[in-house]
C-alpha cells in the first residue's frame, strides 16, 4: 500500500471529527514508518498546535506500538515556540532576531505607554488599574495586528474624522501614537513582541523550507491555520518531498451549496479560509489512512452534528438533509439520526453547583470500568475548578489544564490581605484573616500566636470595630482578660502603620516593596525564616509578580493604597498557577482548544450556555467594527467559529454527555446556540436526545439525608429547681413571646457571641440616646440651660462616637442629632414645667410569691418623673418604633406596666412608692417628626394596668413552675416577622416553621 508521504503532493489529509485525532495520527505515522527501522520514526518531525497536544500524541505512540518501547518523532508546538528549540533554533533562523519581551514586563510597559498618552475627558483621572485594563486591550490590538500581519498606520490615518464619534477619534489618535511609540520602546529595550517574533520565525522557516525542502518525513497536524503565517507554512509543508498536513474535522459531506455559505461563525469557517488561502479544493483533502480504515464507525454522529451546525442560510434545507441522510442509510437498515445520537446524552442541571456535581459523578463513574478514560471539556474555568473540588471527596485529582488563579493560592491570598490591610489596617475581618493565615507567624511559635490571636479576637475584634489602635488597646484593657493580646497588637500596629504610610499616594513600586516587606514580616517565625512563603508554584508566581511590580512599573500612574489593592487583585486574577502533584492517569479536565487533539472514552462537555460557550464578542475600547474591518483585522465573530469547531470535535466522540445549566449566577441561562440547533434537528426528525436521569438523581441524592424529617418545634422541659427565680421585665416579655430564648439564656446561660465588625448603627443610636438623656438629666436636674438643645446635641454625638458609630455615618447622624436635640429641649421644658423630679437609669426590684416560690421581678427604668401630685411617670426611650397600644394591652409588651407595678409597690428604693402616672414611649429619630410621645396609659388608668400586668406575670410564672410546662420556641407566631431572637438558629426556627408547625403554640 502506498504510504502517505509517497503520494504526489501537495498532501492534505483530514482526520474526521468522530475519530480520536491523536491516536489516528500516531497509528498512521507508526504504520507508515515502522518497517523502515527504529530510527525512521525518530527522524520524523511533527508540528502540533500546543505542547499539551504534543504530549498527547507522544502518549498515543506508545499505544500505537502496542506497549513496546518506541522512539517517537520529534514533536514541536507551532503555537508555543521557545528559543533554542528546533526546527526554529538553533541555526540561522533567529540569529538576528531579538529576544521576546517577558509577558509581565510587556503589560507594565504598555501600561506606562497608556498612562503617558491616553487622553481623558477634562476632570477625569486615569488610575493605575484603569491604565492596566487599557494596556491589556492595547496588547490584544497589537497582537492582532502582528498575527494578521496588517499594516495599520496609513489605514488609521485614513479613517475619516466625520465618520467617527468623539471617543473613537480619541482612540484613533492614541493608536497612531502607540504604533509609533511601542516599536521605539521595544528597540530601546532590544526586545520584540512574542507574536511578532513567532510570525517572523514562521515566515523564515517557510522561506527556508520552500527553497531547501526537508528530505525527511515532515507532518503538521491539528492546526486550523488561523494565522496567515501558519497557513503559508502549512502550504510549504504539504508541498515538501515527504511532507503532509493533517487537519482536524474537515466536513467533506457538507453540500457544496452549504459550503459556500460557511461564514466566520461556522465550525468549518477556519478550515475553509485555510483551504482558500492555500489554493486547495476540499475534495482534494484525503482521509488520513489510519482513520480511513475506521471511517464508518461513528460517522452518523459526525453527520448529525455537522448537519445541526450547518450555516444559518442553509437550515431551510434541514428537512431535505434529514431525508437525504435517511436515504443514504436505507442500505444499512437504520435511522441515521437515531444512530448518530447513540452514545450522546443531554443533562440539564438546575444551576452551576448541580452541574459541577453531575460532571464529577459522571467522571467518577467512568473510573469504575478498568482502563476507561474520562475527560471534562469546558471553557468555563470556574466550573472546572468546582468539579476538581468535588472530585476531591473521593480522593481523585484530575489532570487539569485550568489550574487556579494566583489570587486563590496561599501566597496570593496573603498578598491580597496585606494590600487590603494597607487600605484599612484596623478592619477586624481583614486582621483576623491575616492572623489566621497558615503562613503568618509574627515571630512567635504556633501555639503562642494562636493563644494571643484568640484573645484578641474574643475581647478586641468582635462587636463594634475599633477605630484607632489606642481604642483597641483600651478595649482589651477594659476586658481585663484581653491583656495577653497587647504585645500582638503592638507588633501589628508597627507593621501595618508602616505599611499604610508606605502605600499612601505614590509609585506602584513603593507600594509593592511595602507589601513584600510586610508579607515577609508577617511570615517570619521565631528563627526569622519565612517558611513556605515563597515556595511552590504559587509562591514562585507571586514572587515574580511582585518583582515585576517593583522593577518594571516606572511611569505607571501613582496609586493610593486602595488603587494598589485593586491593581494587585486584577493582576493576580489574570495569572493561573498549575497545581502540580500526582494526578489520576485516566482523568483529565481540558479546555476547549486542547480537546481538539485529546480524546477520552467518555467526554463530559459542559458550560453549554450562551455567554460561556460560545463567549460573547469581547468589548474593544479602541476599535469599532467598521474600524476593524478597515484595518483588515478579523471580526470578533471569528472566535465564535473557532469555538464552534471545538464543540463539534468534542461532540463527535463515542460517548458524550452534554451538560447545560438552567441558571447561572442566580439568573436564567440560555442554552448554547449549538445545543439548541442540535435539539431542533432531533425534534424535526422525531427523535429525542437521550437524557441521563440517573446522573441528576445521584447528584441530588448525594448530600440529601436518607430519611428527611424536619425538626419539630423545640420544647425543652428543664427541672423546676433549674428554672429562673429572678427575671427582669424585659425577660418576662421574652417569656410571653419566645420561652425558648429564656431557657437558652437564663437557664443554660448561653450568651450570643458578637460578630467581628458587627453593624452597630441601630444599637449605637439606642445606646447614645439613653446615655445622652442620662447625662443631660444629671447635669441639669432642675432648671434648663438657655442652650439646652446645643448641649444635648453635643452629648448625643459624643455618645454616638463612644458607642462605635461608623465615621462615615456620623455626618448623617449629626444632622439628625440637631433635629432631635431641638425636639428634646422643647420636651424637657414642657415636662419639667411643674417642677417634677427626674430620676434616670434607676433599678427596682419586687419580690412576689408564685405557687410557693419567691420570684424577684426587676426593672431598669430609663426615666421616672415624680411630679408634685405624687404620680410617678415612667418613660422609655426608643430610636425605632414603639410597641403598639394593641400589643401592650394584649400583654406581649409588659415592660412599662410591670415597671409601674414595681414603682407602686416601692420597688425603687431611691424613689419610694408612687402612684403610677403616664406610661410613655419616647420615639427619638431626628427625622420628621424628630420625636414623638406615645402614651400607652394615662393618669388614672396606669395603676389598674400595672396591677393587671402583675397578675398576668404571676399566672405566667406559675405556669412555668409546673414540671410538665416546656419552654416552647416562638409561642407568639404573629411576631415571627417583627421579632428576632439571638437563639432562632439554635431553635432551628426556619426548619420547623416551614414544615407546617408555624401556627402551633
């Protein structure tokens, strides 16, 4: 049989989409060269698109040789050239070519160029992060020019001013400058862009091989020749004496009329452009010999996928195409659509999390079959990482090409935390995250650091945030037990204050130095070493990034601490780190491009939503579509066509599960256009794409309880002797609404732990109004000063600061305080007009007998006014809504009425017994109206209300002294939405209240 390189040239071959590309390529080369001796195969040269593809083909040669030792051909990546690598180097190809600029340095150099020449609107400032974003867009523009070998200078100048909006004119002027300044800067550095160097190498190689063709076997495989230089090199290789080009997935069955309609977005678009540029007719592309022997296996899948993705204008012929397919299959006695869909299934998950679980389960299931391989194919790196995490529950680590962002590595996390600490050194959450980072030692051993950190967290950083280091020390000293954390606070203050000062508005390099120094100081152990800080892939990548920021950012706009944190975050998100370590040999996670050459026994093709696969066209801040067309640059839709080709290649595998999410990021998702077209074709043929309901069932059952029974409403029943004998009136109120909270707090003695940086606005307002009223009454017990409003306002604002009111909220609160103070001054003048005595923050107690038990009722009255007539008026301050009259009358808010009963029975020793007068809630908001008096009982009715409340309290307490009376959660369901308890999570209120028990008492 004639070997492939003995056929007359040029030699163009195709491995159909339904065939495993790497295996067929390796088998074809092995069969053609094995009989010429062991050196024949090793002398051959194979050019592949990527390094990962080269590794896949190398593995395939081992399988092609039946496991025998074999020297594979020399395999080189066309799309990832490195200096010193044949056939490009050594030799004279690159002797006069400068070295390529480092990608990170290029980003910073382009950022400097943008900062120096980008013209903003008046009054606008270009930040370092915005300059980096524009620099990345400029880099993409320059790459596109270099790859397409387009001359943009004269064309840019020829764009008509009148045809452009103002912002496009600004872009054009900047690009004209950049096209002059960037080559000049590269020449100064003695470097060249990676894309330009690659194109020049490919051109030189094509020229050398055209004039002196290699005499050995030369094969270029897997490339679609999207770059002109690559396409021209492929033409030279195909014409070489023993050369050949093997393209992936050319559709030789598409009707000629439909072939002519193939556009940028079609899967065959890139191959059509390649054949047109090289002057090859599609019918002259032969099937690769190793694939030809198996061409009928799976061909109906390939036909179905290609028909589903035919050009939009040709879809009117879908019914005709289906009929034609069935006519072709008559001889075989089968339905080609049903046959094509065998081995292909579709799963629609509810959301991304469920999709990741389904993918992980399908991959894990494949491993149950010996020697079976499986791969996830998706362009969605977030989904890929989720699947990797879910596989970890079975101890399976896939070989993933996605890696993880530098921001997610330990060293990257620490760098991000340090950068944020420079913005706000006393932010409690950031401080705790730093102190709990596994690399942080602060010169202490692990146990000592953990002990001091726990003390600092418990007594210094939980609750309202401290605003100064002195305030944090004072809080720790006040707590007493917090003194152990003071040395740790001293170290943190020295380190973070220096960091904050160094990261103030200034050069990026200075901020990077400060962050680096802070990271090393934080990581320093007792012996001064930084441990694993810079170790591993993540540490190495982070050190390179920080070194680049220190040495390569001259001319980048100065940054504030916040600006540097944003810049560093953006840079880290753009860097991926390969995890390394041992991976499962039969499990891979691949990007869409890598899946062209790599095939597995089972493919899970995921991320099939619009905006994910395919991605939307990227936004170009410099060029509109007409401008790109004028400059000879490809339209954004070309990427869609390449993605479509990758999808078609993957979907033609023997066993494929197409995975789609119905929702993404909480929003409804739209199915990928390719999936939609495939479903439409199947429905038109009255065939349904098979599902995998068992995979969805597995995913939903994986973490579901075997026998789900919602928790019942808790009703603990402690022994009588454990039940409280002293209750404040506020606890009696809690007992009427939520007895479970009384059980948790007053019997079990459970106290809620405040969160770090607890929002304190509402609490601070309440604390401040009580303190201001108390101070004002104590300082001015009788006569009011002429500037009473100003004095109260100053007291209120001062107390707000003491209570931890955030600084950004104080400006608003100061305005409200002014309004509130005016209302309070008028209130005080009116209520003191009869000379009554003012008593504030007094505590009273009253012992009562309840079924043979003595119980002490306590009350702390915000304010009691004793008037000359012998009445005691009780006032309670509220900064929110006061309880309604209906609630008070029903006994659900007995605070004022029980306080009145204690007063009437002489429970306030400093005041003596008084006849209850008005029971008033004072709502103080500072809004309109600034305050309001809500009288719940007047003179003459409050005494009776007080006695009713006291009788009600006796009956309530008597019930809870019965041994069989439980402390039930939420006995007043009408307050479920308005009343929140610190113990709702412990009582599992959400669970039992949604299971039908809401109305039960």
